[in-house]
C-alpha cells in the first residue's frame, strides 16, 4: 500500500498572511479528501492530480488544489524542512530604500536571497522596471509570491524558485538583495566576493562582518550597500604615455576588500607610496608623485578600469594650465 501523505494548500492574502484553503491526507495513486470545503483531489503515483468538482470549487481553488497534489508527490509532510532563516517581512519603506540605495533600474537583474513573500522582487519590477528572481526554500511562500506577482501585473519580469540560496547561480545578477542572519551572511560572503566587479549587494539589519559597506543609511532600519570590488592585489607592470615620452612604472598593490594601498617605482627610482588610492567595483584611482625631476615635481593622477589581469585608463600630470594628459596600461605580473 502507498504511504499516507499529509498535504495542505493555501491562498495568499494581503499583508503577508496566508489563508488555509484545505488540509487533509491521502495515498499516492488514490483520492485525497480535504476540509473544510471537502473537495476531492485525485492524485496519480507521479503526483499529477485533477480536482473532482463540487459546487464550492472555483477556478482559483482548483489551481491551488492541483498544486497541493504536486507538492505531495515528494512524500514529505508540510513544514518538515528546517529553514536557516525564519520569514520576517521587510517593511515596505525599507524595501524601497534598499532598491533606491542600490540604484536599481530597468537594466538590472535583481536576485533576492530568502525572498519570503516576494515583496522585494515585485517592488524591483513594479517600481524600478528591473527583472528579478526570488529564491526561497518555503514552497508555500513561493506560491504566495507568484500569485502576488500576478496581481501586481509583473509576472513576466519576476520569477520565483524553491531552492537553496547557497546552490543558486548568482552570476547573472547585477544586484543582490538579502535579509539574512549574520551566520548565513558570513557563509555567503565568499560567493558574493567572487561576483563580477561592480555587482551591488544590499541588505538590512545585518552586515557582512569585517567587509565594511560602501554606504550605510538608516531609515527605520539600517540598510547597507556593498559594491563587489575587482581583485587587484599583486604586482603590476605599467606603461604610460605623456607628452614628455613613454615611461614604465612598477606597482605593488595590497587589498582588503575594497580598501587598497601600495607602492610605485619608476625606472631607476626608489619605491614611493600611492596616495588617495580608491577602488569601487572595477573603477580604480590613485596618485603618484613624479619626482624624477626634483625641480619640476608634479602629481600623476591615475583613473582607470580593471578587467581581470589588465588595468588601463587616463593619467593627468600637474594641475591648472600646466596640466598634461595621457594614457596608461598595466598588466598583472605576479601576486
């Protein structure tokens, strides 16, 4: 005889609540009997079902009953799975601030980790024009989120997946949103740091330990923004072209998340510090004092972009009407 399976179906409702539709039990390959409306659900051994109609079964009710049958095919009791993060709804004003701080726009793809009732992905699509994906382990919250997206008329731009967030491919995201516990944030941090430089990560209440946020605002709750930094630590060989001719400089960069410092040495000179070094995503800038001619010292202002093992951009020497500009290019040659 097939094992007895318990099941439940719910209807999403406004305000983050879920209204129980029916609960009951049955055996695969047999008929499920539910209450309180007493519809019957016939399920095959593969979890495919059809509703045996009665006078209470509307089309929406039938939809959720079929889902209940499909869910029962995994033969696990409702709420048997343990979740790392409990569902606590984020206030809507905080949702809006998270998306505003991340500068979400129509060109973005937002992945919300632990998406709960779907309010962050739905707001990203409805208010900011983005595409979005919500990831959560709770099957019932996924169903509620899909219905909320349909009611908000954004189901073509928002999808939801019942999946472990640690097994989710975050690579396509331009923005990651999350409201997770500190221990989960720490486990997730290596994956976030491996994302494409410039990817924005935004969270509220809990930070990423010693990876300091690039920005923090407080509107009802603390909201943190990180911009994934490029990996620049190591030795670089740079060439720059200025009106006085081409020059070579060796760089040694040290890095801790988005904080960098380092040393530079032109041919035949001693090492000199980098001044005002900054790294934001793949954008890098720093200043080197050009002391080759002691009577004509000037600052070299570097701005550029990092792409893997290559950096390049524009350099300005001096200030005001004595300023000259050129191009620079650097290749990573060691750790």
